C-alpha cells in the first residue's frame, strides 16, 4: 500500500529531488506523464537516472507530443492495479489529471497547486471550470501565499497545506567568495513572451555600464538578440551542472516575468548567494524582502526597475549579499517536505 500515488508532468530534476526526500519517510509511487519536454532551460532538465522511488513513465518523448488517450488508458490500468491511500495530481491543466480526479474517490484526491491568483482566472467560465475540478479535491498543497489567495477566490473549502516551494533544487558544493559589485546581472529561464524579457532588454539597452547575461532558449531568442546592445549576452542553454559557474560570475539575479507560478531559479540564486530582483507577479516573490535580500518590482514599470538598478553600488551590494548568505534554504526544504507527511 502506497501512501501517495503521485501523477506529474515530467521527471524534472527539482521534482525528483523532492520525491526522493519524501521516499525516505513515505512509500510513494510516481507516474510521469512524459519523459521530457521541448520547453526547458537545459538538456538535462529532466531525468530518471537518480530516482529512489517506484515509478513509471507513460510516454517516452516530449510532453507536447504525447498521446493523451493512450495515457488515459494506461492510467486506468494502473489505478486498478496499484493500492494507495492518497492520489496526488500536479495541477489541473491536463486531461489526464481531470480523468484521475473524476474516477478516484474525492477523499483520496489531492492537488499540488502551483498557479497563483495573478495568472489563473477565478471568475466567469474559467473560474467555474476550476471550481468543478476543486469539487473533486479534498486536500490542496499550495506553493505559497499567492496560491492560497487563488484557492480562497475560488471558494475552496477543503484542507490547504502551504509547502513554500515547488520542489528541491540541486545543491552542489561551492566556495562562497566576497566580491565587489561589478554591474553584472543574470537571467536564467525560458525565452518566451510571458517572461517579459523585452522589458528587460529595453532597460539594459539604456544602461551601457551594466551587463545582462541571458541563459535559456525559446521562441523570442532571435528577436531579442536582434534588438540587444553589446552589454547583453545570450548564452543559450546551460547544463545544470554548470549553472553554479554562471551564478558565481554574476552579481544579481533578475526575474521580470509578467506571471510566474513560482520561479525555482530564485531558490537557486539565493542558495548561491545572489541578491534577487523579482517581479511582484511571481510566486517566489514572497522570499524577497525589499532592501534585505533584493527588491520586488512592478513588471510594467520600466522606470522603477531602472532606478533600482542605477541605485546599486558596492555598499548596497555587500549588505544584500550578507543577508542573502544567511538564507537557510535547507530549513525551507524541510518545511516543504513536512507539508506532505
């Protein structure tokens, strides 16, 4: 008998890390809808090489090309075969998730909610559809306060547990060194419209004394490269094992997304000791305290972010780094794990 049967999109490294930790305390079986995705920041973003729990992959290939009906039939067979106390689905965005919550008993159904009140409609037809899904859910594991706000706006009356995260980052050993502020800013993630990178490029085009390094791939890469000044550097995809080098070579991390369910790279930036500038529309913005370990900003206010960047000097940078270095991500991870126990 499994404590949790978990159904999730792909074996993303941060999910696998979380499930490995849960498997030390619980008996879990994880069903991965697909083995990989075409939308990722690095070639080793997803893998089952280090899995320490029972699992099965329904479709070996990119998530975007999976066969939904075939997946549903496979899920049907597995739900009949496996014995479990609770079933946990990682969202409400897939037909496979809808199938599961309507064929399984409500008192067994759990949802991991990574959508915030900013990017997920809670009124009208879309709100009604979400309420219908939630009517089949007994417990929601919500990533943070913006996710909790969405549940309340949808009038969810079941149990809510706050996890304070969406997974567990890799924590490679590294040597922290004190460095002077050199005006180097960093973005890591997909290069797509919702990440608001044109907004960022426009700002740094007007700030030639600062540099911006952009890591990732996506549909806007060629366009952004064509409008960028020489102080903006595009590095494409970088493997996870080399990400620590990118953090060490830069001073400040920026996440300008118009909407962002969480933003795991913020956890990574804090782990590597970088202050963070983050859009207030990101779930992980609650980890950033203005003037303490970074700054939050309105992703539509170009002048406000430009002024924050212009105000950076070595004194401010050292103060932010000092506070960032004291951030206890291990304690945060333990809190996340305990939410599921």
